[in-house]
């Protein structure tokens, strides 16, 4: 049983939901990322999603793209990210999963990537450009290492395919709330509620919702139907200011923002 | 596995290459495109309509022209030019955009998006959209907008919206990223007319098939004009659509030597060229497993070419398959050789070739010089060079 399975088992037994912030590794540098992860968990995040910067992220909107570009322009390498994680995860009482392009996983090597991530205390991976029919090789490696491979279901996924994805997923299912790229939305489509309710009937796996979530009213709408919520661009946008402003005050502002969202959780 | 024309398989694989590495959001649209395309292939009226457009709208068949003065200049094999530059809109790109426009109409989608590098695919897409009445948005890198101004203006005249892309290297690769992002959000009412034989399955197959008219005509014209198949065929290769269309009908003719010419740029140093099959390695980019230019972390490397249309860090998966099976030989021409070839063709034959096609001319001339006078080299002259006049003037320090 992975640390992600344990987390959701505990949360479900307490009738609680997971709050999962997404942050970009190395923006503006890894020291800040490490401090941010600690702060986010300290405030009550159940799990953290760490974005591994990629040069061509086609599923990401302008905010996350820009954060990836800043990190890569500063000379960030994947090895540096794993070093930071190895020093951070032992004191972090919450699982960390990486959001990573298959371009990176393939280049580093499937077994090598999983081994290095696991050694750095990472519990799983979300690979947004690896659809289920291409995922067998990586799924095999992940299974043998008890490393979760979190797959995505979207509003355009037909029901039969959603069941197939659920069968191949470990850890939790990532339900993408909108047809589009990452980024804050003012309003979210109301049919998410029914779609996620249907999906949860098809599987015992936890279902977490991401993309677009940024406001307390989004949390109030979606937390009751899901096992967890993922908030990315709204945090990454605030991190962008850390390059030019006092870091402690940026960390405090993000913590305050997260508090507002957590207060809206059931 | 040897090279064969019986690819890709059901999973969109050309040997080990190809596949579909895209966000789940796009899966349904790609499945729908596959289904509609397979149905269209079996539909006699679809084929007839495309053939009619090719003949009366594009001006096909394009001539196979014996370049006698260029041949005399080289002193070797007879050089023939497949004149895709004479097509409506001045390049081979229209073959694909009309085919995909017919598919768009079949799918009932009112809006089309496209990426463009040199602007040839953008113009060909804008043209097809005007002809069929679709809304059209073309993504183009800011650097490419600078060096291909005439095409940018043409697209606007044709009613398309050109959206500048300011991320990354501000070239073709970034334009593909932006088009994919647009498609992620608009997939229900929008078709993405991808312009090269790259991207997720079924695009490499669809683009190759629509461009294969080049090779089919060349084959027939060779038999009519010289009474046999050519000895060697040369085509430039960025993403590789003109090369795929030219080579594919010859894949099973083992006696015909096929040569793809990549962009050698300024030097052989990483970042100075775009010769992906010569210097890259297998990896994943823009939805397919193929040769790519990447660093050890899988980050896409910067590339350079004097021609915007070849300035791309990836290549179509079928080319990777042909390279690894040895069926096609891939070489490269650098910027200087390319500009010399442009001059040679302009002065000896009165034809201004696109800088992309000039890469093929550069290597064809070199190859022909080593061959006998009774042998034949065919060059795919994929596009015309008017669009490059201002950029060539700039490179020479001349006032345009």
C-alpha cells in the first residue's frame, strides 16, 4: 500500500477531503520551493503536486508555462529537483507526486525516473501527455516499485474509456474539470458535479478534481463530490512575485490564500 | 523490420515510432478524426472531390521539369524538378490543407486552427478555409513573422487571423504548442489542420497520404518522360511532409535511392542546426515518438535554420522509421550551401526556389555531379522563393 493509498484511507475514514496544491519546482529557485512545500503542508495540505518544468508543456496555460520557463532559464535540471526533494520529503508529513512530461520520463529512462523519484521520497507521478493506451510500459515499472501512476479523465473521455483508465490507475484518478488547459477560471462548468459522481460509482479509487479551481466558491461546489481538490495556477501566479519581493511575505500571502480555500472545505 | 509501405499499424506505429502522446482531452477528437478519415478513404465521392479540386483549383498535376542548364552546370546525372512551387499558393502545402478541409467539412466543424513556420502552410490553410467558408486562426512565431512578412499579409488578405507566438524560441515549435493549447479548449468545434507529417496519430498518416500525390505523379511522369523510374530522389526534410509525400509511393521500389536533406544551419554544434535525424535521438515531442533534438533531461533543444520551414527540433515518425530501416538516407545542407543553391537555380533556370527546397537542390547538385550522364535525379521543388526575397536581402546586407 503506497503512502497515497494510506492517506486517502485515513481521510475517507474521517470523512475529510484532500487539499492538494501544485507548485513548480525551482521557481524562482529550489530553496524557495522547499520552503513553500513545508509551509503548504504546515497549513493543512494533504498532498503536494510538484511540477517538473518542461520546455513544451502543451496542457498548460500561460501562468504555469511562464513558471517553467523561469525555472529552466535559471538552469534547473531534474537531478537538482530530486536532490531538493531528498532533503525535504523526510520532514514532510504528506506525500509528494510529480507532474512530469513523458518527454522527460522517456529521456531519463522509465525505470531510472521511477527509482530516482522514489529514492527522493516521491510517491507517484502524473504524466499528462501519456494517455492510457500508451502507458503500459511505465505502469509496469510503477507497479513493481509501488509507485503510483495517476491517470487523467476529462470531460471529453467517453464512459467506457473512463472505466478503462480507472482500471489502469493507481493512487487516485485526476479528473480534469474543464476542456482546456490549466489556469484559473471565474466559473466552472456545473456538469462536473454529475460527471465526478458518476466516476466515483465506477471505481473504489479516490477521485480528485483539478484545472481552474481558484476560489472558495469552487471549493464549496466541488469538495463535497470529490476526494480531493488540486489548486495550481492560483498559487503559481503568487509565487511569481517571489523573484522580486520579500520571500517571507510572499510565503505568508500564499499561506493566507490557502487558508481561505481550506476554510471552504467541508 | 525492413521498410514497408504497410504502416502505420492500428496504434499509429511506424515500426517503433509514432503513437499518440497527447493529453487525454484530445483523445476523443483524434479517435473521431481517425474514424472520419478511414471512412473518407473508402468514399469514392470524397476522393473524386479532392481530385477535382487538385486539378482545377491547385493546377495539378505539377510538371516534372528537366533542368538542362542546371544539369550541364553539374556535369553529371540528368536533374529533373518536381514543380510543387507551381501549385496554387506556391508550395506543396495546399495538397494537405484541401484534403483536411474536406475532412473538416465532413466532421461538421466550423473553425480551423493551424501552425505555420515559413507561412506556406498558414497561407495554404487560410486559402482552404476561405474556399470552404471556415473561420481560420493561424499561430506563427514572432521570429517567423519577422522573416516571412509577405505570407503573413497574404493570410490576413485571405481572411485568417494570424496570432503571434511570443513563447520559447518564437518559431515553428512554439506555434505548434500554441495551436495544441487552442485545440485543448476548442476541440468540440475546431479542427486542427496540422501542416507536417508530425504529431499524434493519425496526423502523420493523413498528411503523408494527402501529400503522396507528389510521388504518385512523379512515378507516372518518370515512366512517361524517361521510360523508367529515376535513380535517385531528393527532398528537403523539416517535419518532412513534402519528403514523405514524395518518397512514400517509391518505398517498395528498392532500386530507387531516396535522400532526405535536413537543415545543417550554421554548424554541426547543438543549437546551430535543425538536422534532427542526423544528430538527434529517439524521444517524445508534439505527440509522437520520433527522433528529436533534446538535452539529457528531455528538454527540447534550440535549433537554427536559415529557412523558417525547416527550423524545427523534431521530424515525422515515418522518417525515423525509414532512417532506422535504412530505406532513406538522411543528410544535411548548411545555410551557405543552401543560399548558393538558391542562386544556382535562379541564375541557371530562372526559378526562385523556397529556401526550404534550396536545401534539396544543394544536395541534389552534389549527388548528381558524382553520377553518370545517363542517370536521373529528381528533386522535389516543394515551394517558390518569393516569400524569402526580403530575408535573403537582409542576409546579404542589401536593401530590399
